[in-house]
């Protein structure tokens, strides 16, 4: 997508040095655009765990590139020691963020590609590189297709409103910053904007890390999409007063039965949408499905992050970023990173293959190859 008129992806190989992975360091947004160089698996793991890069699709793609860096790091080992070293790096990368399934999926895809190749170390390194590129390209293409399918929802609402702006509520950041390009929840919005369909986005701030206020608002602004930042607890009021036409979020893990884990607070938006008869959609590529879990509330692991993310907040003052405490000095804080929206509250899932109901039947009709014998 566009930043100051220039196209960017969120992760790529450095143009003149393909042993370096580059990312947009999202900790500095919206105040500064900072490109970070990653040279090692440890640096990649830190970037994922400490959220220099975040979002289900992006951390999957970045983990794919991390496996390539793992192969480069292990290049001098004897052949018999190469794959055990790669497997150790894979285990480390998987451990960095437990909720988003894309990360483990990408790591295991790269690991399998290297394991199955009857080749020397140099060839395995090239396989890891090509697999990382394929994962990133696939993520971008799947998000583009999600945009095409989700566009149908916006176009239909626009027709019913006789061309009046379609008001869309988002939560957290499921934009191109959370993926390689386009995003999931934002892909239909960008597609509608490009088709000249009037849209307006209500952007939840999304405490405690404020990904909506800092990231979604920034990328929508860079692309010229009309939007308004709101406090997290405003959504229900807007829905009660007919100011939201539909809600669309991303997801970090979705069971094939339709339960969706997303940034904390998503469940509350789904409840408010249900109470006000407002459609609630979840947009995701197939890499976000968990094909084993059936009960999202009881089975999906929910990451608990450091309490200081709740106790402190960062913002821009004068010419630099400052961090201030919000809470009494000795008050403890809890920081659950995600919640799970049960399938019964979800109108539909928007995937790269189309839109389906949030149910095993709906999902498996789109992905029949996943049916168990």
C-alpha cells in the first residue's frame, strides 16, 4: 500500500543485500517511518515478540524469512548438524507469539520444505529463501482476493443507502500493516475506495497498545480513506444510533468451526452488533484457520502480555515520543492480548476463496480438501 505516495510492503529482502530482511518497525508509527534491518533469528524473534512487527499474516511471513535467516546462520555447520539446528530455531520462533496460528504454520511450512529436500546445505538455504518469498507473495495475493470478495458487502450496502457513505467499524489493526499488503479487514475498504464507493471508517483506538489509533488511522490516512478515531467503548453507542452499517475485523486464529480469536475487545463489539442487528464479519486468509480445534473459547491459547502495556502509554510531544504512567504506582494490571468471538455472533467469514458462514459446514464447503476421511 502507499506511504507518502510510495508503495511499501511490510517485510522484504533488502534490495542490494539478500541476507538482510527489512521490516517497517511499527513501534515508531504514526510518528516516524523507520525501516529495521534483521540479520539473525534472534533479531527476528525479538521483532515478533516485542511487536516491531505484528498482525497474524505479517508475523507468519516474517517467521518464514526468519527461517531463511536460520538457514544462513547454520550454513557453516556439518551437514548432519544442519537440520537439528534449523529445528531448534523453528521451535524458538514458534514460541515467540502463541495465539496467532499463521506463525507456526509458516515455520512448519519452511521446515518441511527443507526437510523434504534431498539436497546439500546451499540448496536448502535457497529453498528456505524461496519458501519465505512464496509465503509473503501468497499472503499479499490472498488479502487482495479478500478485498474483492468483501467489496460485494460494501457495494450492496451502498446500493441500499442510495450511494450515501457506508459506515464501517474496525477493531485493532487488520490492515496492510498486519499483513504483507492490502490487509484483511481493510482490503474490502481499500477496494471500495478505489471503486469510488463512499466509505467512512470508525477506527477503535484499541487499548492497550492503541493499534487502531496509531496504525489503522495512519494507513487509512496515507491512502486517503475517510475515517474517525474513537475510544474503544464508543462502538455500542454508534450502533444503537444507526451510525454503523457493518463491523469487520481480522483474526489471529479461527477454528474451522467458526470461532475467532482477535485482539481483546472484539467479542464485546460482536455482542453489541448482535444486539443491534448489525452484520459482523471476520476477514482472514486460510493460513489463519486452525484445522484441529473445534472450541475456540476453551482451546485457543490467549497470550498474556506484560502489565506495563496497560499501566503506561506512549505519545508524541514537541519533537519526541514520551512514555507516561496512567495508573496508581502500585496498582497491579492484567493484560490479556486476545479474546474469542463464538461463531454464533459472526455473520460470515471473508476468505480468499469467498464468503461463508462461521460454521464447519460453511468453512469446509470452501476448503473441501480439509475434510477428514
